[in-house]
C-alpha cells in the first residue's frame, strides 16, 4: 500500500473552517502509509455557486485543477470534500463522455484537460484501495460507550451516475470503516437527508430546521456522536448547533466529528494533531473515554468473569430450590 | 411463362399518389408479362372475379397483385388464384400502398417506385415453384404448463372436451397465486372457496394427469407431435403412501424453514403440506432446512409416519409424455424488496408486500386472519399502501403497469377496515386504474364507505421512528410533501415475469419481450396463440392480468386446442426448406444453425451423407439457406434465385 | 386565480430551450410527485419541484423564472436519484437557474448575492476567502449581522484567516471568468 | 436504371416479414412520409439475409443497402436475428477493406410497432447515402 | 528433426492405418509433391525439407479410410478446424506433426533466379538456401524467400498431433503483429483500397485454383460460383463477376480460414486472395475472441451466437 501515491485536493473549506478534517485526514493517511501530494497552486473548484452560472464555466473552474493534477501523473486524485468531489467528477465525466463539451470547456482554459484523472473521495480510497483489514490493523485504542451515527450528507453518493460509489439510498462505506476500527455504529435513517449547508449564510432559518431534523433523528437512534465526511455538513451541524438550539428550543449537545478524527483516535493519535480542539461542540468526553485495546480486553474479561460468576450462583440457587421442591414432594 | 399483373387503386389510397394507369402500361412492356391492368378495388368480390376470369381468358400462369401489404391480403389472393386453378404459390404481391402511396409525397417518384416494385414482384414470381402441403397425424393430448387458475381452467376445459391432459405444476400444489389470496375483488368473495372446488376437479378429473412439484426439462417435436420430458423433483416423501395426515409436520423439529407458500410471512416446518386445501395434499421435505439433510441426523418424520412414506434417498425422476399441443400458463413473479433501498429494501419487518398482506388477512394463513405487525405481533392502526412499487418505474426497467394492484389495494383497504374497525388506511397512488366491470365502483367504495384516504403521489422514502414507520410522500393535488406515521406499510410490488420464464421460452421456441413476458401472435386478433404453432398462452405469463382475464384466456387457449384437434390430420406449411441431395455435400452446417432442430443427417444409398429437413418442424426462417455454402438447402418461396431475381430487377449497373 | 389560457401561455420554445440546455426531456415526467416527496427544501419553495416540472411541461416561462423555488434548490440530488422516469431533475433546476440569471430574473436576491460574493472572492484570490465572502455578502445584502453570532466561535477556534490566501495562478482563474464573460457576450 | 430520377439513388432494403416489414407497414398506415429511394425486398427473417445478397446489390449498382430485423430476443424464429447480427457485423467491417464505405450498409432492428423508428431510419439512411453520392461512377456503369 | 525419425514414425503408424500422406521429391529439385504411402517399401520415398509446402490435411475430408498425415504447425490448424466443423472422424486420423522452422515460397525463389531451370537445391544449417541453375549458384536466406505466413507464424509446432517428429519449438514472433499488414492496409483511403482490389481482381482468370486448393472449401463440385441453382454469378468475365466470386470465397470462409495460404500459393496470377480472409479473421478475433483452427472445442463464430454480444454495438445512423 505504502508505495501508492495520490494527489490530494484539499479544497478551500479544509484550509479554513474545516481545518481539523484536513489535519486528521493527513494523519490517518500517514498512519496507513498512503502517500498524498497536494497539487501545486490549486484553485477553488467553484462549488457550489458556479453551476448556477453556466455548466461550461463551472466545469472550467474545476478542470483547471484537473489539468494540474493530470500533469502530476498520479492518475487518482483523492478529495475529502464531497462538494469539491462532485464538481470535479461532473467536470471529469462530462469532459470524457462528450467531446464537444470537452472542447468548450478547454476553450476557457489555458491548458486543456485530457481526461486522465479519476477523482475519488477519501472515504472511497480508504474502503476500496486501503481495505478494511488494513484499516483495522492499525487500531491501538478503543472508544467504549461511543455510539456513532454516520451522516453522509446528500451528494457523497448521489446521483449514482456521478458518484459511482456506495449505495445512493443506504450508504454503508463510513459504517464499515467505523466498525472496522471497533466503533459502535447506530442504524440511522437520516444518513442522507440534506442538512441545507449550501444555504447556511443566506437562508439561516431554513437551514436551522433541516439541521434540527438530522440531529434529533441521530439522538433517537441512540447515538451520542455524529460522524461526517463533509466540511459543509460538519460546519452546519456543529457550528450551528447553538443556533438551532436557540431557534428551535432544543438542547442538543452532540459532538460532530469527522470520520477521520474518530479513526485517528482509535489509532492512538493525539487529540491535538487530530484538531479535536477545533470542534465547537466539545468532544472532550469522547477523548477522555479513550482506552487502549489491552485495557478494553481486560475490562471485557472482567465483565465476562463477573457474568459467569453470577450465572453459576443463579444455577446453584435453582438447583437448591429444586432440591427443596423434591424434598417437600417426598414429604 | 405468362404473368398477369393487377394494379389496385384502393380507391384513392393508391391511385391518389401513384399513376396506376401508367404503371400498368409500363408493366405490359416487361418480358414475360402477358397481361397488366388496373382496378378500383382488387380485393373486392368483383375484383377477385376479374383476376379469376383473366387467368382463364388470358391463359395466365403467374399472378402479381400490386396493392396493399401482403401481410394484409396475401392469403386472400392466394385463395383467389387457387380457385382459378393455379397453385397458390404462383402469387406475388407488390406493396404499393403502405410502402409507397401512403409514404411518398411526389407522385412522379411514387409512380416510378411502384413500377420498379411491381417489376421486382414479376421477376420473383417467374422464379416461383408450385408448392404443396402434406398432411400428418395429430397426437390429441395436451400439455398444460402451470397449475394456477389459468392453467387449471385450460386443463379442465380441454378435459371436459374429451382430451387427455397432462398438467405440470412447479410447486407442490396447484392453485397458483389465487390460492394465496384472501378475498377477490370486486365481490369480496373468498378466493380459496371459489378456487378450491376447481382444484379438486383437477385432481379428480379422469382425463387430467397431474404432475405436481415437477418442471419441464425438455421439449422436442412440433405441432401435433411433441415429446416432453418432465422432471419430477424429489419430495423425499413417497406420495403413493402419503395420506396427508400432517403428523410429520406437527412433529418436525426444524421450525425455521422458509415458507414459500406464505412468502416468508412466518416460518414453517422443514417437512410440510403447504396449505390446508393443497392439491395434492401431500407432504414434502425442504432439504435446505431439514436436519436430516443439513446435519445428517434427525429422522423424526420417518419414525412418526404411519405409512412409512418418508424416503430420504429419493432422487429426481424424468418422465416422458407425448402430446400434440401445449398451453403455457406459467404465471408471474414479483419484484424483490431489495430493489427499494429507499423503502428499507427489506430491512424493516413492518414494510411488507401486497401478497404477504394477503396471507396475513387470510383465515388459513399463519396468523389465522389476524392482521398483526410482523415485528411485534401487535395490531396496526395506521396502514399505508404504496401502489406502483416498481411498476411504471423506468429507473427499475419496469415501464409497464402491473394491472391489478389498484384493485387489490382497494380490496385490502376495505378488508383492513373490516378486520380493524378503528384503523385508518392511506393509499399512495399515481392513477387509479379500474376499468373492469364493477371495478371503479369498488375503488370508490373503499374511499366513500370505508374511509381509505387516497393520496395522489409517490412515496419517496420510509424510515423507522420509534415503533412507527414514517412514510414520506407527496400529495400532488395539494402540492405539498406529506408524512404518515404508519404501523404497517404494504408495497404493491411490481409484477414481473415468472422466474425462469426465459429458459422455458427457449425450450418452447416462443418469443418473449424484454421483460420476459411471452409474446402473443397478434396483440389483438391472436391473443392466445404464439408464433410457434401448437403452443398457446394463458394467464399472466403473457402479461400481468387479473383472475377473470386469466380464466378467460385459459378457456380461450383450451378452445384453440380443441379446434386444432378437431381434425385428425394437420396440413404442413410447404414454404419450408428443401435439400437438393445432388449438391448437398453433407457438411451439416445447416444442422448447426437451425433454431428448431429441424435438420437431420441422412445417409443416401451408396453412403453419401446429406442434410434432410423434417418438414413439420421447419418453421421457414431460412437461416439454413444463408448458412449453406453450396446453396443446396433452399427455403421454398424465398430461394436464393427468387431473392436474386428481385435484387437483379433493381440493381443493374 | 385567473384562468390560465394555455393557448396563449404555452411557450414551446422555452420547453425546447430547457430540454436542450439540460439534456433532459420534461415530457417524461408523469407527475408522480416523488421529487417533491423527497425534497428537503420543499417547505421553503413557492412551488414544489413537481409543480415546477408541471409548469415546465405547460411552458409557463415567466412563472418559473421568477419563482423562488429554483433558487432555493440546493442540488442535493434526492429528486434525481429517486425519479422513476430517470429525469435529472436537479439538472433541470440548475438549468432554470442559469436561464433566470442570464435573463436577470432572480427572485431570491440573497441567494444570488451570496453566490456572487463567493464567485468574486474566487475570481480575486483563486480560492475562497471565507471572511471576505461573508463580509462582502453582508455589505451587499444589507444584512449586516448575518451569522455575526457565529463569528466569535469560529474565531476562538483559530479557523479564520483575516487575510486572503492568494494563489500564484489567480490570474489564470480570473482568465476563466473573463473568457467566459466574453464568450457569453458574443453569443448574447 | 433509366427509371431512377436524377435525384434518386439506388437503395435496397431487406426486411424481415414479422417485424421490420410490419414496421414499414405501420409507418405507411400512419402516413409517416419518407424519401422514395428505397426498394424493399421481403424476407422471412433477417437470418435469411446472406451477406452475399448485400455484396451482390452493392457490386451491381446499389448505392446503399439496409437490412432490418426483429429486435434481439424478439425474433419470430427465436434465434434468426442473432445469426444475422454476427454475419452482418462481419460484413460491415469487411466493406471498407474493399474500398466501400461502410456507411453504405446499415443493419438495424425495428419492430412491427415502430413505424416512427422506421420512418426515421429510412430518412436518415437515405440522407446518409445522398451525402456519400453514387457508389458507381459513370465509367464503371458503361463497363 | 531427423528424417530417420520421421520415417520410423511412419513405419509405426503404417501398422494402424491404410495410408500415410507425406512428401516426396517432385518433378524438379525445387518442388516437393505429396505422396500416398500404402506399403512399407514406399517409406523411403519420404522427404522433409523447406520445400514441403503443401497442406496435406487438405486431403482428409475426401478420404474414407484410416489415414496417417504429416502436418506442419500451420497445416495442423486445418485438422482442428475440421474437428470443430465435424468434417472428419478424429479416430480415423493419425496426425504426425513436424515442428517447422519455415518453408520456402517457390515463387519467390524462382523470381530470385529469374525463372532459370533448377539443377539443384540445398539447405545449409545456418538457414540458407543454395539454388544451382545453369548460370551458377545463388545463395539466399530462407527468411528472404519464405512465404508471408511464415513471417508471423505463431504455431511452428502443430497445435495437435499423435506423434511429433522432433522437439517442440515455440514461436518467437510477436502475437500482436499477426495482423499488422491488414491493419496497415486498412489505414489507406477508401479510394486507394478500391483501386487496389479492382486492379488485383481484374487479373483473375476464374480458374478456381484458389478454391480447389483451399482445404476448407468443402463444396467441391457443388460450388455456387459455377451453379445455376442458385445462380449467384454469371459466366461473364467482367470485374463485377470476378469480385463477386472472390467475395463468395471470402465470406464462405468467414471465421473458418486457417490461413494455410494454399489459395495464394495456387493462384497462377499472384492475386493476394488470402488477404480478405485474414481481414475477416482479424475481426473474428476482435468480435468473438476467436481464432480458427486452434482449439478443437471452439465453435466457428458464424454458426453460433451469443444473446448478448459483448463486442457488437448497435450502429447509429
């Protein structure tokens, strides 16, 4: 695995409000031996406003980066942000499937894009290229008591023609990765319901209501934490949780972690290098609950022993009772 | 050779855009044409008389009729010339209506095209040879595939008509889907109560031989003479000894077998009689669940059986039956729940299918007619019905309507209210399709008298919330998104072709559409015939249909069989392939490609090997002719020379 | 409500234009409502998305282009994913937005302003400058304190840069903008 | 041939009786207008069309040849069009090797109900042939 | 390979068959000719050298007796193809395979020596051919005068045999290059290709030597090129009819031609008649992954089908 190198398109959010996603993702990749290189002088992909202007224009903004990545020769670019990913994939697929579209886009560019880059989410690279076994093999710590509701957001797997990854109605990739690192996952029906992040700024009320639904469904599913793979979702659910509480009269206090942060915690990485302190809703309790897997094994063994003891006592009691019964019958 | 050419005006249909007089004049100049004329309506009685008279008067020996499509009137004119003493294959038609006058705007161009098209027909007819049918004996037994209501009807009608019937049913009992239904629309009478007597009739009819739990292995032969191999699947119970007492089922320790009859609503025993009214009422072991098979030890049923009918060593058995005609009534299937991830894809136990709900409603079903939620066995108060779950859904490759769901949903909504008076039903629908007799009134009744709330719109998703299922849909009439918190959701899952439909079609040499439904010979005028003579269709194997339509088709297919068998001999179509034994080199490539197995190897005196056509099996496709390198096998009426004559008539460099 | 005169208002060339630009055939829609049923934003729309589709089928150009719905759609792709007729509904909404922008018929000025602020930041710096975008949006929308409550939280976490990160190739990004604008001008 | 108008080219069509011939009939019944260049030869099945018929027509004066059968799986004879597909594909690839533009030969599947598709096919194919012009130059014609 | 070993094998095989087909010296030192050995004393006639060009498998379909036959790698494909088509009873054929290092094209040799009478032909161990004519000795490399088929030969060792006279040889020729000439030719303009074939076929004298030499032409006297029922070609000697004949030949061999090159060897006019068939073979490879005469269990692609053809896409207008 270690030899393989990927281009890593960070995207603007991960330089700003989602810096902890970037930090933790890089740490996890490093732990897994996945080499990543940041394309030199990348620019914003144009998500999300560009596509309201023109399809060709939107594709051109994305394709400028594809051209840069194509020259790097890695073949695959891995993208943490689903919004960027979707835009890059749309541009890539549109340009490889339709020649006239490609020509139109290339007319707007200084250097043409030839179609030699495959954009994949970081989630997809972890699941398909690294593999669950390899992911599991690096685990050194456990997070007992943590129940995670994985929240995929709307465009990570949709529409299936563009995303070409996981199930568009019931995605499981993040569930699988989290389970692989030994975290308990809640079956959760709102994995995909849009949280409205794209309108965070201009339509705050609308977004608060959508966010409210997602948070309350997670809580209902028994989760005490939400895992995300999208900077916009994270920002919306985390940063706006207070806003939601004040407008909707709720009292949510659900930490919203990037899946990479959770994986990083199980790898024994320090909370600092995973950017845990950057979260608005504190995840300190989760960090504090962390124990080593040896400790966990000890705990489990103790619990088992206790259970067995209790069972034996129960049995003894029953047998005694029976004895009493037969005695009474005899008499 | 004296060819007569008759050019039809078809009123103004042809004459309006083709100069028919000029065409006739041009044709008169063609070598071989002895007579050419144009006539107002050639297919009319006087028109046909004109042809007959001209044959006599002008001493014509070949006829070309330039008129409409041969698919329309070829048979008419063949009879006409036959009456005038010519062999019926001395006729060619030039299609100057559908292919010319109706589709070309320019009269000049049309006229030239018509003249050339008629010349092609003349060139071909001069190559035509007289062909004669031969006759052969019919085996007056009929095979019915499928023991659902359509197949049983066909079997009973054929049997009552005096024919011997072989009825093959894939599952352990006849009855099909109808036997699983609780009530039937629009009369709400009990399904098994009206079907049961028919099932008994099938079992007791002295003309009907029933093979239950059997499948078609192979079919050889042709109309009048089919040889059918039937696989009697191993039941591990000797049915000649089994009395159907049910003791084995009672004592069987494997309680978690999948219940195919009840569509898995509840588990059954590994040895079971599928339902109380089963015909034949015999037990059968499911080796996927039986401990004797999975673990290698148990033997409870063998110990308990009063007649010693259990036989764990039983093997499949192949039997051969000879019949003259086949009725295919192999029924339908239902789309899998896993096609609907947005509805849980089968993960939510309280999202069930319509047919599963029938079993919950049914007094002889696993809950004895009590409607309960599979998850916790409580009575649901809010039931949501989702119509078109998969039907009319191009994204799932099912663009068609499943025909009867609208009706059974209305029925189930009514029954729900009957069973649970304080319940409320919601029906999500796109259109209510109820064109049958008394059908629309019935769907109205569900709403007017039983208070079912019909919501026009699709359901986008279903998710669990606590003990409830939240159904999110649209009410397009209100123009809003709607939500229902349901206790139970019933999906009217789309009707598909029966599993294995395509493989059966291949064995029968009948066509099936992209969805696997069998294709009738003509959508309007030959609805139960197939393009393979002697094979007829009945019921939902041809396309989704309800009980009355299936029964009607069963009877119709039986009538077709009886009509076919009313004669002792059948006439073969002479437009089949013929082998020139002098030029045939015996390479037998034709045998390799014949789709019907109509070609045999034959050794001539002197040891020369040649191909030989079984005329009654040959369907006349001509694949052999285009395969044969030496032109020794020629499809009569479409020989190389006949087609070359047409090519040469228009391609002269 | 006035009678809708279908003879007069049926704008076939508009249907044609949308079909062509989106690559979708609106006639495929049979109004099942599944798009509306799954739409997370429908509560904020003036016309639910299935009605937008219906308005499109009946060629109601002005009603559609001045609707709020097309600007409130966040392209979450739920409608596209679930459409039984395999219509890319989100693509149609996108196309309608593009046409509305081109025709200067933007009903949701705030949304457009936010988008424009974003694009301007991008044109200027090559990447998104979050603070600048927000400030610029607030200034232009007159909505000076939008999300001001969130500022301190973010600030405290050290996530905000007060100076834009300018990339070397920002002139190249800007060139994409100018080329596109020139092209748009040329084609009217 | 003298009858062919100066604007018309010679196009030969081989249509299977059960599907495509019926489709052409359906187009007629629906009055779907078509160019007049095509001459139709009825065959029972596309599997009857020996590729040599196509060659024969093209070598002897046809400017284009069209073969149409039932859609795959819908063959009246169940398998005939499957053989046709292989043989005609083989021919289509061979023609350019001989110096004949493969655009002059088209094979397709049209059912009896697809009148519109038939109209479209005839119109497009005729257009295509006209774009290519006559296959046989005057000099050869004299030969 | 030693000739003695070959003779030993023939002697052994003689015991179980009625006739063994091999090569003997022809009418001049440059020609070998087929011989039919029915008696042990005839074994000594047998020769083996690069002049043994004929495809002896051609005889198999017309013989009813049990036969032993000597085949080179290329010829062996004929037998496999016969098996695929059910044209021979394998139990009646004993295949004596010879690993072949290449044969000569008599035509090419004669061109080199300007068609002078041949006095002697010798082959050196280092792959040279020495031809003696009245005007002296000419030395040429075997590869110089080999027929085209040897240049891309993939099967120097027979693909099937009962006895092998010698050690198996593996091909050193690039399998990707087999159809290079075909691909190159196909790149030419339509006009060029048309002109090429018109020029080539115009030279045809319709002697049918190509057809008669072809092992796969099973029709023999029933060939439709000469019949009136059906009447595909007229007896007119014009380009159209000549082309029609060659198209019949090519299409009847579609997916069957084992590329033994007998047609071209037999053509007195030197027309590249095998080229069309090789073009079709290249397509068979692309479309169906099929190569004639390699695996006995294969089915020739024109006599079978797949419901879903992976490599055939519907053509759009």
